[in-house]
C-alpha cells in the first residue's frame, strides 16, 4: 500500500518561496511517475506538476517558470520548489504516485500553503 507524507508548507508572503517535500513508501519509487496536486478553497483538486520515472517534468501553465519538481530516488522523495508565490497558489498540496496517468495512493493529509501579506 502506497503511503505518502507531505511537508514543508506554511504562510508565505506574495513573491516568496517554499519547498515542499513528500516521502513515499510501499512502492518501488524509482519505477513510478510522481506528481504534486493542490486543492484551493472551494476548488477541485488539480494536478500541478508531474515528474516521470526518467525525471522529465511537466507543469500546468499557471506555475511554469515558477515551480520546479524534482525527485531523489535514493530517498524515495519528491520535491516541489515554489518561487514567486501568488495568492492564487494558496491551497493544500498533495503528492501521489501515478500509474497510467492516474494517482494510485490514498491521499495523505497534504501540506497547507497560504500566500498572504
């Protein structure tokens, strides 16, 4: 069973940065694409960024140039570096492993990122 634990969120001022981390267990991490999702207030959960097992990243348009997804296969971790944060980035951020493009793990508690002055 896939287990996912996110950390690294908090209160950030507009224009600031945050680095999220997700540790994974229960899978052979290096074989899976990984992704970060977010769910803002009153919104549906959306895919923000994904990174292939080959470390190729993709992003939604609204975060391109500001967010960077990376992975460390030796530590079973995936990261999301978020720069130039905007209030609309406020959300609970979740990670998950992907299989055929769909998340396979039960959603963890996520980590709250609040962008506000």
